[in-house]
């Protein structure tokens, strides 16, 4: 179909706007920061699992310290009780007194052992709490980064929606200027995933790459530059570049 110079300009404009629209839709469906956001989600889950394990370690140390404290208090109560018996001495033989002293000494030794164990456990707890705090810091950083990326993706999608609306509005005028036959073929190719139309720079369809036969190409070269064609392979509208 032969079109006018004005229609040629409209078609060229529509080709450009359609390409821009495809790029905008592709970015809308595949946000540039989507991979970064997915990686942050993965990292957040990984750190969450690490935190659960670290928290369990901290609680285990705390429970051990609490148990040790209880054992120490039990030993001290025994020492106190035996000391009272020793100081009273009523009805006790020399051997009983010696045995009491030995029992008290044994309890005191046990207290010293437990206190040493408790000190070591407290050091391990401090290290575990430090590790948990470090994980919390990293988790907070990843959470903040995730929120920032999520907001950026959301804002960009909103911006792209606006750009797509502008693109569609801008395409109405050139579409209206074209013959209905050209518009129908253009839209059919777009629905198939093509660009709608393409400018020929050589004997190959710029939409799908299909080679144009030698005779057909020479005929195109001899025809009016505003003559439109339809690709035999993808059915895109073809126009020779002026």
C-alpha cells in the first residue's frame, strides 16, 4: 500500500513510540532492582536463620548460668547449715567436728569450682551475645536496604505507569493518521510480540530477520519509497528507509 509523506512520518513515529512502549513495559515487568531485592530477601532469611541459632546459643548459656547459680546457692546453704552445726558443737565428738569441717571444705571447694565454671560460662555468654548483636546489626542493615529497594521499585513502577500512559496517548495521533489496513497489520504483529513495523535498511526484515528475496528486494528498490509491504514471515509492516 502506498502511503503519503505525512503518513510515512506518522508510521515512523508510531514505530519509535511502540519500541519505547515495549521497553517501558519490559522494565515494568522486570524491574531493574528486582534481582537486588530478591538477593536482599534471601539474605534476610539467611540472617533470620542465623539469628534463631545464635539466640538459642545465648539462651542455652543463660540457662546454664542460672542452673550453676542454683547449684552454688545450694552449696552455700549446706555450708551455712554445717557451719551452724559446727559452731554449736552440741553432742558432737571430735571426729564429728572434723567430719563437719571436711564437709564444709568440700562444699567450699565445690562452690569455687562452680563459680569458676560460671565465670567461664559468662564469658561464653558475652561472646554469644556479641555475636547475636552483630547479627541484629546486619539484619537491620539488610532490612533497611530491602525497604529502600522495595520503595524504589514501587516508585519506579508508578513512574513507568505514567510514562506508559503518556506513550499510549502520544501514539493515538499517528495511529489515527494511518490507513486502517496498515494499523490492523501493525497491531497484529505487535500481538505476536513483534515491533509492529520496521524500516528496511537492506534485504532482511528488520522485525524478524527473514531474508527478502533478491527479486522482491530489487522491486522494492525500484518502487516509491512510501510503498508499504508485509513480511511474509512475521507479517510486520515494512517500509523502505528513505
